[in-house]
């Protein structure tokens, strides 16, 4: 499962950081997930919860920020490629739906620039 391996990587980084700083507990973790990653946040949070049991990170609050993909157009527009309204309630928008994003200025197809990153923004620890 994709989410499980991602959760393992995140968990390892969190534990390493906590160890390095001689933390006694991890209060919260903030993740940034690009809109094109196809990661289910529910599954990711579930895996992190399971992994952190009996560890220093047990009970840490995990915040997830979604980063919309950005796009570029031949007319010079560069910015947020946005998320179509109809997809806002779905936790796994499809790559195809993003790929047909059009330029808000001229209406041409946008060249997507990003949105497939998953990173740890902050780790809040108790020292
Ligand atoms: Zn344009």
C-alpha cells in the first residue's frame, strides 16, 4: 500500500528529529500534500497512527495541508492551477481532471508545474 510506505518514511523522519532534539514527546506534525500525489489522507493518517503506537510520537496530532498544483500558460499566466469545484469533496482527485485545467486568463490548457510533492512542514516536539 502506497500510503503505508509514505507513512513509514514520515514516521522515521519524525522519530529521527525527535531523537536529535532529545524530545520527550511529539505534539503535532504538519504535512503538505500536493494535489497530484493521489494519497488518501485518511489512509495516511491511519498508518501513521498505527506506526506511532508505543513510540514517542504516540498521540501526536497530524495536520494535513493540501497544496494545489500550479500551472503555466503560453500567454504568460503562471500560478495556481486550482481545483475544479466538483472535485473539492473527493479525497482522491484524478490526475486526468487536473491535467485538463485551463488558463483563467486565455482559456488555453495549462502546463502543470507541480503538485506531486509530499513533505513534512513542521514537527512540534516537547523537550
Ligand atoms: Zn493563458
